[in-house]
């Protein structure tokens, strides 16, 4: 998802005429702009900012990003996320200019992780035992981590709240509107634990016998896990073919960072058939080996790529054609599409010659350069949505 702010990329490090602006869009094939703000000691008004971005201008060798006006950035570092290696950069007239490790491949992307500590007293500070953090959320996906020992009092932007392994609280946001919201966040220092909180658990509680309903309920609660939605790195775009074919072409972008992993397995949904699978490594443009195998009753598309080394990651684009008469077709002259989306970011592009008449789930609507209609769906909640689209011939 491209950042909803201006990013500058130079195609060559010396030709200023090649300076170009990356224009924000509702959905793109890159996974850029996830920003994590870690609030440090309130007395310092300092924030540790880590930003994952992608350069997408083909042939670019330099990435340029404007620094926040009025901020005092220190401790800047930039790494190439494919290799995990540091990159050379310089700060010139409030701009960060990064020398890329390789030219951005055509149709691909170069992924960067930029880290810095920024002192911003107008944005972050303390009053007694309370802290305030106020600023526009410039990117699409963001997380704000409170200092150790603080609890949240209020946030004017809907937030997913997650306790991190070290006990700090994180508020995560996925911007679904057309403009960046202004976040106003308040938190306070937690008081020292009371004697009751420190007391050992009461030993006279009822004993839960394995296999009883009470034990099953407790195990079910214990197994509940909350994961951050905004940090997801998967995006899917569906290109509907003419409805009489019941077919659609799609690409699925996915980042793998687990050491030792060398394959991705995509299980084909029941009722669908798959054809023409292919895959590329978006970081380099390299084509990857793909095979389709049967595992019992399931059909699985397997993508092979170089095994991930510690501290590195790879971004894959998997392309396939599916045929599914039960979920896509022509009904009384009207195109009907019905699919459940479990991932948060999905786009559907109508076939040429059709206009949208119905969308059961709210989406951002745009027109492709060739005149086709695109509908972008973002679901920041940890559930799935049933998308029903209908269209008619122009």
C-alpha cells in the first residue's frame, strides 16, 4: 500500500530532471509505508521511528524522502530488506537520500527500512504523570508504542491495542479514508502494583478436571491470540475475465522473512481450478520455479525461491488464473462475483465493457487507464468479508 504522502525517487543519482513523485493510490502492488512510532522517555520528547517503504520507479538508483519539518533526527540508519545490509545515505536540505543496492526492477520494488530518533516537543510531551502524542498519521499503516509502564487513556482514532512481549502497549491503525487523520493520544503512568495485585493466587479456587466444560472453556480462552492487522504484508488484485468464462486472473504479493523457508504453498479453494501459475521475486525481477501438485483431494501451487537467511526477506508476486463457476458468472445478463476475503487488502478489476451496479461491502472505486473499473477493499478488522459485486454491460 503506497504511502499517502509525497515520496521522491531519482532514476539516476546525478540527473535532477529524473526527479519524479510517487502518486498515492487506493491500492498498489507494493507493501510500502508501515510506520512504527516508539515513544521514548517523555522528558526527552523523543520518538524512535521505524518505517518500511518501497521504491517502485523502474530503474531508480536513489531513494529520496523528505524529513518532517521542525524535527531533529538523529541515529539514522537504512537497510535493504532483501539482504539485511546497511545502505549509504546522506541528509541534504531536510531530505534523506539513499543509494539503492540495485536499480529498481521493472514491475518490481526495492524495499527499505529507515530508522531514526526524532525529537518533536510539539508532538510528544508530558504533563505530570500523563503524556500526549498529537500529529497527523501520514502513512496508511501505523503503530504507536507507549513508553514502558504507561496505560492508554484515550485515542480519537480507532485503534487495535496489543500488549507487546516486554509489556509495552501498542496502538495500531490502518487508515481507510482518503485523508490522513489527526491522532490525539493520551496515556498515563501506571501506579505501583497494589498489595492485592502482588498477592499469590487464591488456592481455594475450584479444581478444573480435564475434559470438563470449564476446562475446555479455559483452554479456548487461553488459546486466543491477537495479531497486528496493519503490519500485514499481503495484497491481492483480481482481474475479472468476461463472465461467460467464469475465470479471473490474479496476483498475490507476499513477503517471506522466516529463516530457512524456501517454498510457498497456495492451496486452491474447493470448487476452483487453477491454470498458468507463475511467480517472480519482486526485489530483483527474477522468475521463480512453480509447480502444481495434488495432495489428497487438494490442489496445491508450490513456489520455490532461495532459502531465507536470518535478517533477510524476499517479496514474491504469485500470478494465477482461476475458474470458479460457483462464485463468478453471468446471471440474467448481469455479472455477479461472490468471494470471501480473509486478507485485509484486496482489489477487484471489472472486465472491459462493464460498469459497476452493486457492491455489498464498501470499497474505494477508481478507473483504470484503459477504462476498466477497480474496487479496492480494505478490512482492518481481524475477520473476513463476503464481497458481492454486480455489473452490467455498457
